[in-house]
């Protein structure tokens, strides 16, 4: 069992369970939490006895994206033309998503409650997604003056360009039924018992697969679907930090926390 500050990680035979564990913040991501996620995914990758990873959020929510308090508390921008150190910090989450996406093991996300921004991205990097009826997906960050920078390639790949463009320019939050229709998740459950039954059925199927054959088939599927993510993720990290350093983002975060509308909202 690994010791993390914001994650719970345990093993049960061939099964690894990773739980995002900041329920008081709907499992919103800080940089420290992103680093822990990358470490946990590497731990799973390097464990030949592990055959399945189940990813979930504590407290009835999967992940509410980036922690706005942490995002608003930024150090000053360096002078003398030096590179902004925040770019690498945000880009790191892209590496964590790449690691999750490329795991040789089967990955299952159980997604409940809030699943926006980074939570949306992690779901889209999972092989199989179990949706609870309470789930809400979206890319609402542009409403508040910034973007969900590192998740965009994975969301586009999962949904297709058309639905992703719709969500990106409207900021709509979609419910479980629409998420199921769009193919974010294949299994739609209305109770904890249904989630447990769906998970057990998936584990029964996956654990019948020969591990190396499964890993090879998954690798070939990914190779068929992907191009070069790194250039997009580099650009997205630069863009996010540039947006966060504008007064509009500070105003947007302030409005979000006050449950009000920012100045640029039009009815």
C-alpha cells in the first residue's frame, strides 16, 4: 500500500484501487495531487502482478477539476524574459494523463458527481467508464477566464471533434444520460448496487484475458487513434498560464467562488 497525502492506493490480488481523497473539495486537483497521481500511475505500470486499475473519487464526486484556490494563489511572473515556471507545473498533469492513458493494464473509472476539467480528462483516459446517475461532465473553465488545458486532446479523442467543440464553446454541463449517449461511459448505473454489479462483471471479463495480449491489443488501439499529443499539451500549458495571469481569470475565479456571474457574461 502506497502512502499519499491526497490519494488512497491499495492492492487486492491483481486489482489496484486508486481513490482521489479530497472529498471536502470534491477531489479538486492541486499540483501536489497531480504529482501523486503520476507517481501512482507509474507504480501500477511497473507492477507485473497488477492487471486492473480501478479509479474513483471519495465522497460521491470523481474530480471537480483544478482547485481554484490553488490556481488563484500564483507567484509573480518572472522578469527579464525568463520562462514562467507555472507552465511546467501545469504541463505535468498532461504527463500524468499520458501515463494513465498508456497503462498496459486495463483501467476502469467509476465516475460519480462532479467530473469536470481534470476529472473529465481522467475519465477519457480510462479504458472503461462506469457512470453513476449523479454524474455531471463539462469544460466550464472558459466561463471563468481560463481553459482545461491538458485534458483537451483526450476529450476530443473520446467524444469526437463535434461534441467536444460544443462543450468547449458553450461551457455546458451534461448529465449522465447525455454522457452515456456520447460514449464517455458505457455503463449507466442508478445505485451503488448497480455500480458494484457492473464492476464485478467487468473484472470477471478482464481477468479472463491474458495480460500481455491485453496490453498489446490496448497498445495497438492507442497507436491507431493517437498522433503527437506533446505539442498540443505544451501549447495548452503555455496558454493556460497566460490566461491565468490576466485580470479576467482572477475576476472569473472570484465570481465563481461568490456564485455570481463575471462581467463578460451575457444573458
